[in-house]
C-alpha cells in the first residue's frame, strides 16, 4: 500500500496536521516512517498505519473531486 519515500498525511481526526515519510516497508507486516512533527522514526503494523494515514496523492485527488463537485 505505501512505497518507500512516499509522503503521507495523518487522516484528519482532531484537526492536527501530521506529515510523515515512509522510510522502510518490511514485507506486508510493518512500515517504518519518519514523523516530521515528532522528529523521530516510528514503526507501525501495516493495518494500523493504513487506518491512520493516507498518501498525499489521495488527499489531493479527494480535494480536487470536492472542488469539481462544488462547481457543478
């Protein structure tokens, strides 16, 4: 699901913006990320990370779809 070097964003739950970079993907079990806000390297199980974070590309795509919807 996530690729090494990909910029990901925490899903907006509490209004806090958190950006991370995927550092390493260890099989299908766990992902190591660098958290820009915490300035630390963290390892999460893949399922937890996919529930908490989304790739920046999907965020931009969803925002663009909402903008198009507003104009129609």
